[in-house]
C-alpha cells in the first residue's frame, strides 16, 4: 500500500476506543451479515519522526468469519487533525484476508510538520493533537459486496524543533605577550513551542570566524530546557593570533565585530525519543 503524503498540511497517546464494525449493507443486509468481516481499530503505530515530518500507520484488525479467503476490494478514508479535514481518498488496492482468521491492515500516512504548523492553529505547547479517521471498507463476500464503516479518534504526535540563536561572543582572555586569546561563544537553545522539556546530548560543533575554522569539539550533555525556557551553551574558542588572519586579530584586539558561523549536530530528547537536529547559524557579532 502506497504511503499517503500530506502535502498541504498537517504524543503518541491513542485515546480512541476500538469500534466494532457495523455493516452498511442496504437491501442485502440480512443475507450478508453472517459473511461480513468485523473491523477493529488496533493502534496508531509511529514508524518514524524527525523535525521535518512524521510517518505513522493506522493499524486495523479484520476478522474474517468465512471459510474461504475474502478480498478487501476497496476502502475510503478521511483524516482530520484538530477538527479540520486534511486528507481523503479511496484506495482500490485489493488485499486478501485470511479464511476464518484475523488479518492486519495498515494505512500509512506521512505528514510534514511545516504544513501542519502553517494550517493548524493552536499547536504550540502540545506534544500531540487530536485526530479523526473515518471511511469504509468494501469486502467481496460469497453473496455480494459488504461495506463496513469505521470512525476512530485519538492523538497524533507532534514535535517542535528548538530555536537556535547566537547569543553573543565574549572576550575570555587576551595575552598580547604570548599572542593568544580566548573567546567564548554563547549559543541559545530555546524550547519556545513544545509541551515537554527538551534535552540535548552529543552537541558536536565547528566554529568559523570569517573564512577560518577556529574551533571544533563535543559537548556531551546540556541541561534540559523546560517549556518556554532557554539553555545557553558556551563554546570556548582558543586563538593563536600569529596564525589567524589580520581581520580576526584586529577584531579581537579592538573588540569589534566578527562574522561567526556555527555548524553543529545535536541529539534532542523529545517525548518520542532522541531526534537529531542539524544547526547552521551565522551572524555578525561584536566582541564584548
């Protein structure tokens, strides 16, 4: 079954109770009832998540009472998030169901967070949002086609990337005799949107001043940022003024502005596990 990609929009607690299938059989109702498979919503299964998108499977269990294989001929679906319908369609891919047994069927959905945040209001401060999924399954039975409707509700996972900022660059130590200097670059990691605290591990960084790389290193762990709070990590930059360019020497000795570039990766702890984040920040900072 092809993954359904939600291009126009968009924790993992499932609140929807399993709903026993009821047949929408019209005039064939009494004849088809003994042959109609029973449908139960099993779970929303998280397949993958990063700060760009989330992949989930809506998993159904289908019980086939027939002694022969029954084919799922078609199913329709309409996905709503926070009360807004975002995705709907009909899938005609046939699936054979086990005779006198249970089969699982997964409806895979991929959602881009950028679209979700643009078109769904009031998602800040939340680790998950409400979903609704409704439609019907069409089964070929020995005496005709049976349509089984379903409607499920629950919670859909959402994560927000921390806001990264270059807070400033400070003079640590200047020794003109030995022609060395130490600068301290302050980097802010703000949890401005999420509903849970965010932790930060394995902060692997490189720092450029002007066109020259002047520092690289690894910070194993940074204190977690509570909702609406910011943590600041300080990166030391040790300079040999004899080996850096004249522009850097001038900026350091006169405490003027420098072009600063930070490239880094960090593992961000979220309610759904650690999620890698790439950082690429630039700024023109005056040495304080």
